[in-house]
């Protein structure tokens, strides 16, 4: 996150004594990425953040792979995923590789009976249906339909939902999420031509500080395992912090599309990037305005990446019979493009109201057993005339 932020109280000089008014000291913790080189924050705790009382159990949540080496285009009907009570159990991985896990979730209940920490991956959670509050050790963020939530690895969090009808699309990344380098100057500020700027980010604005001892269950995900760990103090005991590594939100509705006289390529929709994939936002926009423009995308070969599109809302003009929550996979090695008739239908149109999230991975994706439960079985033939 290329933005400095701070909440609460902390000493003027880092790595120095920070005394409590009643005596004793607050405990400093460096919360960083990529060793001591990447973005980091310094937090100050009422209690030592290292007090493990017990490790109750550990169990595998490694996704089961149905198709390891895939050439078949797939359509997954995401809203056919049945809702589940528990937040973690509702998360179903659909597509995976060594760099990321892409999945959907339909949690009915808030995550409040335990805390969660992903020790392996940064998380991107897209809110398709639902609203509520992301509660974290570094502060809280209110969210609603259309929000991306970026949660750096190692953040301890809970989620409170306002309703029981919640639909999420998520990506776990084993390298950090950044906004694209080409949107920023040398110091990291977003440039004038960028489709969004720092004003659009939702940063933590409410810091919870709990001075509580007891048994606090944290479920920690690490190397495909969930470890249930009991801590001796409340995980939200931070009295202040500052830095560049913290959770934040960004609404897809604040992405300002880049348009042109002829059809623009997918990189103009890019919203986030990692070392191994990119995330793009397809938003309502005016179509191309050349008198001979073809608004539908041209056919293109997937040579370098697997393309995943999560359909959120509106009529996606390049496909036929697409509904909310559908996920398409266009694997590398085979070209794809508009469905039959979509190109012709697009000619003369002036705008689109489509809303979708795209993930392009540079390594091939494997298809999980959970994905095959939602597969329509025939999408790969949808380009036949």
C-alpha cells in the first residue's frame, strides 16, 4: 500500500522506550513484508503479541485438484454454491497454482467466535453481496457492495456482516498486492492519468484497543493447514501504529474507465498487480467512438496467461447468457473472444453497464473438485456457430 497512515498513539522515535502512564511499557512489533525490505508498519501493544497458551489442533485445508493440466474453457455458476454458517468453511477454492488461490464464498454468519490470520497469503476479498465491518488489529473498515478489501498476510481479523445473504469472490496471493507501477511516480503517488487515486482508498479509521487476558482462539492458515492457536491476550490490543502496511478497501465503483476511439486492451482496466498475476475491473463506461469502431473485444490468444472473469452485474456484452456470480476460465494455449453474434450486436452501441472482476495469472491454473461441482460442462463449445 503506497500510502502512509497512522492511528492512535506511538512514540516520536521508533525502537525507543514507550512507557505506560501507570508504569511499565508498551510492546513494539514490526509488521512487514518481504523480509525487512517491503512495506511495513510499527504497532504498539498493551501486551506482548507473542503469548501462545496452546495449539489445539492442526488440519489440512489443501484444495483437492480435479484437473491438473487444463486446456478446457470452463464456466462455473458461482451462485449455485450453497451458503454455509462458518466464514472459513464457506470459502471454496476454485482455481489454484503456486502463486494464488481463486475462490468464492457464501458465509451466512459473521466471523466473531474466533480470529483469523492468513500467514501465507495476502487476501483480496471482493464484496458482491452484503455489507458490514472488517475488524482488524490495525483498525476497522466498513464495507459494502462493490468493495475490494485488501488484507495483508499476517493481519489478524474478524468480519461482521449486516445480513445472512453474503457473496464473496476472493484471491489469496503469495506475493503482495500493489497498485500498478505505471499509475505512480517515483515516490509512489498516483499520477493524474491513473483511473483512481489515494482519495478513493478506504483506510482503517477506527482502532479497537482491548485490554483483556484469557483464551483467545486464532485460526492461522499456513502451508495448506489451519492451526488452531490459543493466545493469552486479546489480539486487538494495539494502542497506536504507523506505516505503509495495513488493510484497506477500494470500491470498484470508484474506478474511472479509460476509453478511446477504438477498443482498448484489458490492461487499461488494471486495478492491482502482484509479481505473478494482475486484477482488472470492468466497469460501466462509454464505448469507442471511431465511426467504424467495434466495441466488442477482438479475438485474442491466451499465450502468456490464464484468464479468469468473475461476473458481478449488468449485461456483459462479449458473452451470451451470462448471469451474476458466473466465473469463466479461458486457459492459456487456446484463443478466445466474443461469443457468436456478440461482435455484431455491439456495433452502434454507445455504452455498457457491465461490472466484472478479471484475474490474469502468468502460470496455468489447476481446477479443484469444488469448481467441478459448479461447472456447466459445455462452455468450451460456446464459440461454435
